[in-house]
């Protein structure tokens, strides 16, 4: 309220009210935009942390398989893959001790959907695929495998089913062609022969 010269009170003009509403709307829009950015950052951080945990879990699976590696031949089904080629840890060819979870995306706990595996998750949150790469070392480092474990998940959080295409062996090998559609983390792993 404003006062005139004679002391009478006068209300705000419509222009003053519209300017106040406009300034308030711009301020609220900035706050909402900040909140949306913060939520997206939290989702991205949660996905990255879950992917790192999965990568460590599957790296330990490779190391556990190395306990059977006591001679010169690499044991299967994972360590005897071709050197220098990306493969998937969730897709093993039939006849090599097939795991019922093979070929399927997994959730943050490494579980597929229960429809395919009775020990799987009841929630449909399978948005990760796990790939790996091996390269045996020689000479002084004979008995050591240089490995990489890569966890992939879709950037589009509204379409988690798109990750199934990269869960196969062919999808793991051709992942570089689709890298713009997915986020990924890769960790280095050393796997060594188990002494007798």
C-alpha cells in the first residue's frame, strides 16, 4: 500500500502486481530447475555406484574361477575366452555349465528377473549388463591374465529394456558402436594362476 500526499492509502497498480508475479515465477522456475538437476545428478551417482559394485562382484567371480587354473590351459567357462575380445559375463554358450541367468540383464544385485530364474529378483529393475576382456601375459608374467570388467546401463532411465541388446556376446563385441546410448564403468582386474 502506498500513501498519497493527503495521507490516504492507495492500493498497488495492476502493473506492479504483474511485475511481482513475473519476478516470483522466474525465481520459482529457477528453483524447480535446480531441483530437477539435483535429482538427475543423484540418479546418475546411484547408477554409477551400483555399476561399480557390480564390476567388483564380477571381478571376484573371475578370480574365483582362477582357483581351477593350475596348469597351462585356462579353465572354462569364462577364462578360456579368446584373448583381446570383449565377451559377456551373463552369456555363456550352451554345454559349458550354463547358468540360468546367462544372456539376461541383471539388477544392482546381479540378479535377473525371477521369471527366468527362480533365484532372481521379483522386481523388474534389470538395467545392467556385464562385459569382460582378457589378455594373457607372457614371459616373466606367465600365469597372469590382464582383464577388464565393464558394466553397461542405458542413459535413458525410462527405457531400461534397451540394455538387453548389449547383453549378448555380439552386443558386448559391438558395444563401441552403441556407446552414445549407454553409460559404462570399466575396472582393471588381474587374474592369476592358482599355485598347486
